[in-house]
C-alpha cells in the first residue's frame, strides 16, 4: 500500500467523509512508553472490539518485508467511523530495528441499517434546530 492507494482507501471506505461530517470517534490514541515497546499478543487486539485484531500472519509478513529482526510498538489508535458505511479500525505504528516506521491497519465493516439511522437522526436534528429557531423568534 503506497500513499496514493492509502488515500484511495480513505475515499472509497468513506472514512474521510465520515470525519468531515463529524461522525468519527477516536477511541484510543496512545504512545507506547519505550520500556513497553516489545509488544504482546493483547496489544494487537482492539480494546473496544475484541473481534478486531491484527493476525500473527500480518506481523510475520511485516517482519519479512522489513528484513528486520524486531518490530517495536510505538503508537496505537482505534477509531469508529460511523457515516454511510460504519467501520471500526485499529491502527498500529511499529518501528523496525532499521529505524523505519511501519503502519498496520485492520478494518471491520459493520452491517445493518446504519444509513437509514443516520438519515433519520440527521433529519430529526435538523427539524429540532428549525423548530428551536422558530420558537426563539416568537418569544
């Protein structure tokens, strides 16, 4: 995944649109202290959704691609994008022994009637806002 394909992923997964519409929740954002950077299996699992995790095969692939003997966990993020297509994401930043920073992201797309709920919630908020403005003018 290069920079261009990453931005295409942001566009076509609607995560960018979700953020622009203020429908993104940052659930976890943490820097890992230097003494704890040797990660354990539980570091690769979402704190909010245990089904969302980095498979060990992904870590093996990352080690092979970097030709490095170790990866250290530097940062951990978790997001929930709740717009058209709700998506949960766990994002991990690793540094290899060569000093390069590597990004691992795992997405989970949720299914259900989310678009309908978003439309009705937005419509309801709009109506409350208009009614509230009208009420203010009358008093």
